[in-house]
C-alpha cells in the first residue's frame, strides 16, 4: 500500500447553524452550536485514515488543552500524528452554515503563521518514506514552496489543493503532479486572465502539470489529463452542510491514486465520497467509510 503524508493546518472549529447569512449590520441568532477539530489538512488526513490508508500527518499545535483533542481524534482515525508544538493557542475557525447547507468560514491562524521549513524537516524521515505528499496553502507560502521543491527533488508525488486561493510561482507550480483546486481557486493560480476553466487547464498543462481536477460545487467536476478535457457529472443531493466536502474530495482522490485507480474511477470515487459527506453536519461525523462509498457508486451505476 502507498504511504501518504499530509502536511497542514489543525485547529478548533466552532460551527454555528443559522437560518440565513447576516447582511451588513444585521444580527443573526444561531440555531445551534457544536465544536470539533478541523483545518483543511486535518480533514484530509482524517478522511484518508477513515479509508484505511497508511497516512501520516505533520502539523503544528499549541500548548493549550484543545491540542490534545486534535491529537485524540486523529489517533481515533488511525492517523500517524507528528506534532510540532509551539507556545500559544491552537488555530481557531468559526463556520456558519445556512439552511441551504452553504457555509462561510473565518479562520484565526494563530500558530500556523509561525511555522517554518525547519520545523517541518524535524520529520524529514517521515516525508522521505512517502509515496504521495498532500499539501494545501494554509501554511506560509514560502514554507510550502520549499516542501514542494524538496518532494520534487526526492521524486515523491505531489498533490496540491491550492486553498486558500493564491497566485503561485510557475517554477514551483510546474513541480506539482496533481492539482485539485475549486472553480474559484483555479482562476487565481496564474497571473493571467482566462475566459474559462478549459483555457486555464490548457495553460497549466503547458507548465508541466500532469493532471488537474477542478471541483465546481454541486454542478460537476472537470478534469484535464493528457490534453483531454472532461466534465464529470455530479448527481444532485439535498445538502445539510457542505463544510469539508472539498477536503473529503481531495483526500478521496489521493486514495484513488494510492490504489492505482484510473482517473475516471478516482474522480467517481471522490464525487461519491463528498456527496455522502454533505448529508450530515460538521466534518468528523460526516466522513463516509469505504463500504458506504462503494455502495453509493454501485447505486449510481444502476441508475
């Protein structure tokens, strides 16, 4: 089985469910509230653990009580956890979700801003043993660039979820093997204007990106590989909470890569995983297991 390393943010997520998002000057009362660990890298590592992947997670946490909760949930999901501990508060996010299942996220990246490349290299041996490294852009950009360069030189497959959106250096971007942005982020990767997603993906291939997979919410997923552009249909589903759906999609794509699935099967698997996740609130309890995803694929094949 392929070894996967996720490097990314961990923190405390506070979820507030509301009837509608507030307008300027409007106070909205939350219907309910709950708390769980989160972060893009954190969610992705949890999902890979849930799917039974040999996954290691490198992250920074504070010396506060919530750091222990983050580690507890990771271990519960069989994620090998490598923590860089710093003095201060673990990162914090507030997620508001409306009655359509859409969400707004506000993040206070307390300690993540202070993480360095030297911090990450404390676990150099863990990275060296990886077949695939999954990254996001929540840590300082200069640190992520150095990690990409290091993995490239070591011949480790690099999967990048470029979130939050950022224009990236082309000499770094071209070292990425698989790119998984959403429909907003894909237009912010290159400092050029494009009329549509297809034009962006053609340009990215010219820079050396082997595979691009773009999530377009509940509409579809677009892939570009070997100069072939393809739209993958997403069957409609009643969403209760879309928080973490993109992270679950990314992790499920990495699962497909780790199992040597072809691109179509990988995307189909990831679509079904993310569709299942939006039918429950939060992220941790919404993570589908392998059997649930395989059953969903079987049901969709029958239709």
